[in-house]
C-alpha cells in the first residue's frame, strides 16, 4: 500500500544550486537562503501556480506545485471522480491556499484556480464592455445565480427579461450571454444582467425596422396590448401606439369598443421618432374626414337632431353623425334651470333636438343649444302679461333688497323694497311676508335680454296720494280733519281722515298762541283740524298747520264781520263768525 503521509522532496529532487554541504554554507549564505525561502512563501500563498500530477490516489490527485511539500486536490474539481483525462505527469494550474497545514501538506484548490482565471478574464471583458457567457443554475432570494466559467454571479430578478416572466425554467442551465453590471473582487461579488443584452439586441432590431418605415405609410399589425388611452400594435418586431383619439373620428370612450387583443388591423404611420424609435399610429386617417365642409352642412341657427354621448359637469356632448359631435354648454340647456347639473336635464343615449349656435372647423368644435328649441319664457310672459297687468304668485325667497315671486312659465319676478308700500319703509314692510305666501303684484317691467321681471305690490291697491291729489281735495290751503296717532316733544303725528296719508305737525304749528303750541295738550285719537300748507306729489309729502288755519280763519272773519277799528273786539268778531258757520 502506498504511503499517504505527506512527502518532502529528497536531496536528489532538490535543485542543483541547493546541493551544498553544510560545512560549505557560510553564515551569510544561510541568511540569504532563509530570506529567499520566506520570499517564496509570501509569493506562492494566495496565488495560482503550475503544478505536476505526481500520483493519483483514490479520489485525490497528488500535485507537486514546487513547494516544500506536496498537496492533494479532489478529482471532482477536475471535472470527474476519476478525472477522465487526468494522469500522472500532467501539468495543471492550482490555487495555493496555504503552504503547509497541520498535517504537513500544502492546501491547494483547482476550483479556486479556475475561479481566479475566470475573474481575470471577466475583469478584462467588464472593462471593455463586452458580453460574457454563463448559465443560470440556481434560484436565490431576489434573483438567480449564474455560473460564469467557474465564477458565480448574481442575476437580479428585474434583470432577467425586458418584461416580467413567471416561468424561468426554460432559461435554467442554458448557455446564454450576459452583461456584467458590477464587479467587486475584494467581496467576491459579480452582478450581471440578461435584460441589458436583450434590450440592446431589440434596439438594433428596432432600428433596422424603423429605417424601413415612413410617415404616411399604411401597414398591417397585430393588437398586442390594450390600455385606457390606446392600444399597442406589433408591426413585426416593433410596437406602435394607436391612441384612442386616432381610432375613429367619433368619440371612443375605451379602445375595447373597437379593438381586441390579437386582432389584425390596418393602420397609418403618423409620426416616427428616430431617436426614441417611438411610432404613432392612426386608423381614422384611413377614412374621409367628416369635418370637411362642416359649415355648409350645419349652418348657424339650423335645428338638428342628435344622440347624447357623454355628460360632464360643464355640459353634454351630442353626436350629430358618426365622427361629428357638438357641445351643449350647461348655460344653453335651460332658460330657467341655472344651477342644475346637466345629468338632471339630459341622459346618455337620449335623442335630442338642438340648435346650431356656432361652428369652428379649425378647432373642430360645434356649439349647440337646447333651450333655443323652446320659446323664451320671458318673451312668453311679456306677451301674456304686459306692463300694468296684475299677477299672482308664491313668495319664493326673501332677500335684503326685496321679494322673489314665482310666476307662470317657471319664471320669477322681483318686488323691490321700494315697491312694497306707499307710506312705510320697505325694510319694515318685508317682515310681514313669509316664504310660501301667495301675493298679488302689478307687472312694472319685463327685460327679456336680462331675463328680469319687475313687480310692485303697493301698486295693486292704487296710489292714495295720487288719487287724493287728482281729486282736488288735497290742494294747498284746504282744511282737513286729522286724527292724532302719536305725540312727541317736537310735535304730533296725524293721519288725514278717510285717507292713508300721514303728516307731522311741528310744535310751532300747533297753535297761534304759545300756550297752544304744547304737544302734551294733545292725545292719541284726538280729532284736530289743520290747514294744508304743502302738497308735494313727487316727494309724497303733506305739510299741515293748525296755526295757519287759525290765522286764515281770523283774516276771513275780520274781512267778513268787521274790523277792530269799528269798535268790535277780535273775540266778538270770531264769535260771530263761529255762530255764522254753525248756522250754515
């Protein structure tokens, strides 16, 4: 049986320069040899060296690597248990891990030597930006491990393919090209990418295909993918985007209304970006443009029918014919419903009759009106209820400036504060009205353009002031009977009998004598006579004076019954005048 203990080389195996007798070696020579020995030890350990197979024992190969002792390497590191082509005398490269271990053997490794060789080659290709070949042989957390001819690299899952793939089985243990993204020899890390290689190959293929395409060219393709904004069409190795707005002249809410995956379609190339290789496609461009001559087909003011295709917050779109849509703005939907969502007036797919308001062929816009198909309710109201007509309606709303009254034809009229009462302020009178009350009012004005109707409540009962003025009873100088309604320090407030007219008699006008000018002499409900000193129809003001009446009566009595110069006293004259008036 062969001795398996560590072997040391015999003197016959030592180099010729080492065959010296101990006596012939000087102290300096020995020091030089010792230093050289240590130098060889530092260089050899951790390096790849050439060695010779001196023996094969079971599953181990004994290798002489030029060191003090031999080392053993498992045959499986050479590619098989028996090392199919390994025999004694062969020269192999091994990695020196240690010069001598506890058993007195050199620790060698063929795997590490191969790995070192691979690192050198890989670094050269990494620096040159070249691709390397490897095999995916295992799956780990976050990706896969790749064998690069002895060196193990990490392949992140995101770098396996251009698009995420579920089954990586067909790619396992298959030689294929990779691109090195990162190398760190100190940590022994290598990161590779298969996706980069595919993208580069795809870019070359796309570039070649793009060179053969032209804008305006009509080609066939297969629908590869559908999104909310369009569809991707495979043109034979390169994808083009068919946007939803270029699928048809009519409105398309979603591409699935027209296309399905796997469908073969004929498209026109609209744009080609030579830098990004992006291609824009169109289908509607293969059909006649329905907007040609649109102004002649739909002149302003014409009444047409259409179908509601879409409703938004600002209006509704109506399809007049395939590829032609118009917009009914929310302001053109109803004469009276101003703050209502279009969805409460119209519904999708509803057939409606509209009027063409405006056509813009350049911007491809048609403005439509729905309310124009109905009579203007303000015009109808004006015709039915001319100015001066008495109408009745419900109080819809109270504001700081008046009342809004609901009228026939679903329109509202407004009663201003100044038109609530002839004599009292509107701020005071409006409190007498509540929402929901039925009231009568007179039509004062109808403005069709501004959509306004002015009403007056006080005008319904007539103007007592004007009536009194026209009757002639309330002329200046007339004497009227009044009822005291209030007494204050400055005078008294009175209401002229049998009228709604009120006036204020000042303290100085309460009597001729100073003693009669005291307001406290009067009481509420008391009847007094006074002379009209002022009657202003424009200012609606009546001036009264008891003093003026007394002076006028005195003058009249003096003139009629005598004078103070005749010897009669003023009291006698006034008494005679009073008796005369009573007799009459």
